[in-house]
């Protein structure tokens, strides 16, 4: 029992540090740690609960960076993607899905690291919003199926050439709101249990401390440092998903 509690606290702290500093990767890190002691269906529910609370605090902290006009296409797509992902939770081979996402993240990270100048997509308003919505849908699907809703929108925000504050003004509230939608669908599917809430309560101190540490890192790093943190987490995320797949 004590070993299980220690693993839960460790996953919550490490996930909160990454989320506070870069804005994402809580789901991946929490999942990677908690899968050692919890069943997969409970891990998805616990990740959503913890990430929901954590991102609520982070969104409030970064609220001045949120631009609704930039955010809404991602959310519209995410709302459509979540129920598809939840429906796929019991039908799609999760190992294949994780391995595919992991391979794409590793290839993207290595490609970005090999370039001296970061690539930027220059898109007109109409096509840009349409693609933002499609990316939001992919994120919603992955959130419903694996709780990894933030990876693809975060990657896409970097390709759009936005600053670190503009990026977090998009994917931070996106992660929060899509987690709320996902939690509603998972609750309807009976995936949230009493044990989930017990483990969630146990995680609260580690979440708070980890978030404070992560936000301190975010405030200290400049733009290039932020991009390196994001790329490093992409590479770590992709490698972890490949190993788990």
C-alpha cells in the first residue's frame, strides 16, 4: 500500500513540474508512473482529474495571455474529438496508438533539433482556423482515448510561430476545457470510481508543490530556453510512448 502511495505522489509531482514549466506532459508523465501500480482505466480517470485541477490553477495564473479568437477553433474541434476518443477507449489498440504518437514525436523533435532556425507556418486566417480546428479534434480524440490531449495542440502551436505566452494562452486553456469534457464522458462511461477520488485527494500536496516549482522555471527561462524545454519533453514523451507501446 505504501509503495503504491509513494508512486502516486511521485507521478503527481513530476507531472506537475513539467506542466508548470512547459504547460503540458502531465498526462504522459503521470500515466508512465501510475501504470506501474494502477489499472489503465483508472489511470486515465486520475490523470484527467489531476490535470483538470492543475490546469485550472495554471490558466488563472496565465489568464492575461489567453486570446479567445485564437483559442475557439481548437475547442470546437476538441469537443467533436472527445466522444470519439472515449468510444475508442475500449475498442482501439492503445499500444498501437501510443507507439504511433511516440514515433511522430521523436521524429519531429529530432527534425527540430537538427534545424538552426525553427520552422514557422504562415497561414491565412481562414485556412489557419480550419487547421487549428482539425488539430483540436485530434487532441480531443487522443484525450478521450489516452488522456494525452495536449501533445498535438502544443506541437502545432510551436509550428505556428507564436511566442511562449501566445502558445500557452492557447494550449493551457484548451487542455483544461477538454479535460472537463473528457471527465464528463468518462463519468458517463463509469470510469470514475471511489478509488479514483481517494488517489486524487492523495495527490493534491504533490500537485501543488510541483506546480510552484514548474512555474518558477517558466518565469526564469527566456524564449529559446522555453522552446528547448518543450522539445526535450516532446523527445522524452515520444521515447516513453514507444517503450510503453
